[in-house]
C-alpha cells in the first residue's frame, strides 16, 4: 500500500481538527483512497499543550521550516494563519515541489495571484476549500461541478459570527453590543471581532469566489465593504413589517464588462431561502445559465467542519498523486493564460432598492422637504411609514425606494442630513428583491 506523507504547520483549532480526522479516521480514509496518509511532522511553537491526539515519537516539532524542507513530505497543510510567515512557508513549500492545502482566506485574498501563479508554474497543487464556507464545498462546486455553466451571480452568508449576531438581534430584540457579547461568550466571536463584524472576513471570501466564478484575477481592494455594527432592533422590526430580514450578504453579479462585488447588511424577502439561514450557519446561492440557482448550506467555521474540508483537499491531492495527475484541475478554475483582469464596479454606480430611516422633527412640511430632495436626485419613493415619536421632537420616518443609483442616494442623504429638521444621520440599508434588477 502506497504511503503519502503529510506535514502539518500549525496545530491550533483547525490544525488540531485536521490531525484528529487524519489519525482517528485513518482506516476509513485508506479504504476510500487506496493509500495511507501519514502525518510525518506536526510543527507548532506550542509543543506543551495536550491536543488530545497521540502523536508518534518525533512527530511534534517546533520548526516549521524543517517540515517544508523535508524531502520525504508530499503535502504541506498550512494552518498557521496570517499573511507573513504563512506566505513565506507556503512559497518555500511550492519551491520545494510540495503540494499545499490551506484554509487561509486572508492570505489568498491578498497574495493568491502570486501564490497560485507560482504553484502553477512549479506544477504543484494548492487546495483551499476550507478558505470559504468551512464544510460547504463551494470551491469544488465552482471549479468542478459547475464547470459547464456561465456563472452570472453569487449571493451568500459567509460569516457565522455576523449571522449569529443578526439572528440574536432579530429573535430577541437586543442591541448589537449585547448580541456581540453573547457571540463572544458562546465562542462564535473573537475578543477583537472587527475582522468579522466590519465585513472584512466576508470580503476575503468573496474575492476568492469571484476569481473562480468569473475567471478573473483575485481583487480584494475594490470590493465595497460595510459591517453590521449600525444595525438596530428598530430597523430589524421595520424590515419584518415590510416582509424582509436583514443579513450580512456577499453579493456578486457579472455585468457586461465588470463585476458587481459588495458586502453590506441587506434586506432580503422572507421567500428567499437565505433569510432562514440563522445562528452561525453559512449559505451561498450560485446562479448558472444551465442549472439556475444552486444553494449550499452548512457550518462555515469550527474545528471539525473546517477540518473536514481540509482533509477533503488532502485526499483530492493524494488521488492526483496516485494517478500521476497533478494539475488536473486549474488552480484558478480556468487555465492561467485565460485569467482576465475584470474590473469591479464602484458601489456608487450600482442601482438597487433602498430602505432609509430618518429621525425627523415633528413639524409640518418635513416629509415634503425630505421627499423633494430625494425627488430632485431622481429617487422615487415606493412607500412611507411614520411611527410615533421616539424622542422629544423627533419621529422615525421610513421610506422604501424604487431603484436608484447609489451615488444619487448618498448625495441626497448628505443634503438631508444638513437640514435642521433631521436629528441624527439617516440609516440606509440596501435591498435585494427577486425582481431587484427590474423597476417596480
């Protein structure tokens, strides 16, 4: 029986999960692969903590460079995280002709063009299923299952922390800060949650998916990103009245010569399956010209769900090694010479529906003044709701618009905010309807 040797860099949460699956399920994997997978070395600076796994003598070491330079190791699992040491180790492994598996979405979103380009030239594999969506096989779906489709759109809930927080606000009517504290207490949010709640983690994932879906170079910098910290129970309650739920969505649409790519809190109707994806679960819908809509759903983080995707990548590479078929699937999803530099549309140029909430003084003519400014910018109002006074002199006024251009909406809100009839800056939440590309 052939043996394929593995070197694991980093034995934190996901690294430990991968080591556990590889050791505890060794016989199962061997029966499906037709070869043995052996952890030759596990490298971590912390060699004292008990991971609950019995490693053989000499397996656990503290020198990651020794692992990537070991000529007997076939596959490197990069589970260190970060964008400095992880990049250097991965590039050395590639130079040494080793195949690499990673869950590092931040590294791929920032340096993926360089890393995957180097791997392609060297003729080695870089597998990264666990970088997006945890156990959801979205990378495999785009690179393999939907290879015959022209992908026109992707919409996803790609951060379990944000989804958990928004679910708590929706279900319990609590403030963002309280919901965040609950998420931290449950282990769903980090002590510093900014990468998640500011939308940056989701942007990393969308940058990777865009490259795979549209055959474009990875472009993180031009994705518009907005987090969830400004979402209030009041806005969630208004959304419910209109038949919507609020989710942090990654939205991507292929236009004629550009890609729409944006991350922001979004109102979606109850009829959209994504509206019912709650707690710390992830989901993504992919639209292809042959299949229509395909939806994947599952845990986007956690030790074993993410480790499951890592081990799946290891087995895929091992099968290619056994068949002498490395490079069978292009790393970017299409051949390197067919990668295009497709621009990402500025958010200001995108047209969509909007929810806008004003805290306005309770005076005659206020509504007409606000409506007039919106009308002067070409923004048509679909519906208006006005609630009872919430504070001295101010009442919440909620407007739902027909389709409008982002730049026009921002300009109108800037003008309205300068009026003495508005107490605080207006709240704006974008809307994605099933008929969101049509005038209603």
